[in-house]
C-alpha cells in the first residue's frame, strides 16, 4: 500500500507552519515539522511582509523534511488573502509585498467610489467592502506613485508568489484571487474596468486556475540545496480560509462555519454567489471555495483583539499562556462591559487596551482595568457579535442552519465555544483546530486522485476526528446580556 506524504505550508500573519499530512489506506495523519515567525515590518512609514525571510523559512522546512528522509509527493501553500507582490518583466520580484494593515488604504474605498459607485463594485465582485482589499491597495499604490507598481509587469498573490519563488512558475489561483475585489465570482474572470478605474493596467493579472492545478516542480537549485529533490508544487485552495472551510467536518450542507483565528470568518457554503440588495446592505462577501462553491461570509475581528492585548501585557512582563487566559476569563465577573469588535478603532490601534477602555468609557460602561476584565469583555463581545452575524446569515441562507462548526486555532477555546452556543442557542461543533493545514493536504490528495470531492474529504476527516459538541446552556441571562450588548454597540 502506497503511503502519500503531503507537505502543507500554512502561513498566517503572525506565524507559519510546515505540516506533513500522511495518507495511507484511507487513514490520514498529521504532524508539524517546522514553525516559523512572520511579522509585518515597518520601513520608512510603509508596512511590508518580509517575503525573503518567508522564503528562507520554506527552505529550512524543506531541509527539515530531507533530514528526516521524508519525500513529499507534493507541496501546497496557503496564506491570508488580499496581499500580493509585484513582478518585473524579467520575473524579478520588485520590493516587498505591502501588508494589508498598512494604513495607506484608509479612506481608499470612499475615494474609489467617486469613480465606480459602491453598489457597482459590489455587483461585479460580490466582495465585502474592506479598505485593504487588493483593488483598493492597487488604487492607492497608483496614487502614491509606488515604485514597484510603476515598474510591474504583473502581480502575484501571496500563495502564488511563494509557489513562484519555489518553482519559477506562475499561476493565479482562484480562491485567493477571489479575495481581491477584482474577480467576478460568476464569470470567475477579473473585471478589467475595475482596474482601469483604479488607474492600473488590467494586464497585471493572469488567468485564474482552480485549486488542484500543478504549478511546477521545485527549481533545480532548490531541489539540490535542500536535498529534497524535484517535488511538485500544487496550487491548493491558496486562501487559508478556503482551505479551512474545505476541512469543515460536516456531513450535510445545513451548517454555518466560524473559522476562528486572528480573524473570525463566519459564513455558509453555497452553490452560487449571493449578490442581493440585502447581502450588499449587510456587506457579506462571496469568496471562492473548492468544487466551485462560494464562501458566503463576513469578516469579524476575532482573536486580533486578544493578540494585541497580549503583546502589551507581555511587554509589561505579564506573559500568559492561552489556557491561563481562558482561566482568567472564567473567573472574571460576567457581563460587565462589551465592545463592537468590528469598530474601526480596533483595526490597528497603538494600544489595544487603551482602545477597548476608550470604547467602554464613551459608551458609559464600566471601564476594564484588570487583565481578566479585558479578556472577559473580548470573549463575551465576540460571542455576541457571532450571534448578530449568524442571525443575518440565517435570514439570507437558502437552507436552514442547524449548527455552527467552529474550526481553526480558536476552536480550542472551550469557554468561548460554550459562550457562543449559549448565545446563538444552537449546537457548536468545535474542531479541527488544524482545519487549514488539513484542507491544504486534502486538496493535494485530490490532485493526486485519492479523493473525489469535498464531501469525500469531509468523510475522511470525520473518520479520524472526534469534534467536541457544545450544547446551549443557561436560562435568560445571555439573552438579557445580548440586549445590553446591542444597546451599547448600535
Ligand atoms: C484570514 C484571512 C481572511 C482575510 C484576511 C486578510 O487569515 O485570510 O480570510 O479576509 O485574512 O487577508
């Protein structure tokens, strides 16, 4: 029986991982081979991703593989969405990719809508309006006279860019391209008119390919230097959220998901995009999924709030582990103060604790002072925001939503899972926490002809996973607290 090795690179805004998925006789197993940091770097007032450091980390991971005598059958890369790098005519990488939290896009959508109305941008792309979408980044880069754009022959989105560094071959993978707000989700082609209106050339984009497409093999130099050989690189669902949703262990379509990490992405999987007056009004997005599905979802500011507080506490010498944080929240007084996690002030504040305190002060609530009060405020506020978005989703969904699947790192937070179940009054199924890496491996397995579609992937995932189920608990206290949340956040 052949044993297949799939190497998944799953790279997020704060760290990346090389995970090995092994498939033999219908049995799937995973192990982490290497973990490396990723961070936004500021240089002369602009914010970038250090792609060369990432490239080194990928190389190091390949060496770890080679040292352990593991020969991957293929490699797949997924990252966060929207960001991209610029390439010159000869294929040289121009500068560093800008990071989506660079404030250069503040106010960019409003300025762009002077050229193409907001409703038209949404009609053509079905993508929720967010400052940092690639369309607005290109628009601003053009206005800034950003050198790399001026010299660029084309752009490559982050997962494709990293695959290009590894193979020398270029593709534009569909799920990640779908986050750009340039792609039309119905035709699955880029809308030249949107780029022209941004003042950039439509020739920057190449044709999209579907997840599962072979990009190419590792370059000769890399194959030799790392000692791993000419391993093929497959374009998986390059957008991390698409990979995660592929790995939701659902058995039928009547579910909503919450991909919980730095962001909380809450949505449903549909056969067709939903671009209506209502979805426009509530700013829902239609991103591309596997098997031609649509991820109809909304971005909710997720663990970012906590991650940023944690950074401050760490600097002040208070370095809490994740389990310690959950314990602190458990002990804190319930229902004291709430924030709207999506308030723009939380996008990139100099101090997250100050920003939260300011929100509570302005809305006449008790101002958190102790660390445990901040944590409790964040968890409860997130649970309430989940309920708000799930209510909207239930109104729009073409099927009844019977449960919420929470996947990703945040699914390990049992306290928040229970809060969420209590407030949405529906079962919460938690796990896998490694959904993104699993989805990445599963698309590689499909490219190798080992699984047929997402339902077969999900059956396989279910066979080795035992997700925890959280049933709603409590009487009316969550409903009452939700009303208080509404009154301070609307
Ligand atoms: C999650 C994610 C979200 C996307 C945001 C920015 O990691 O990919 O789906 O909206 O990052 O790219």
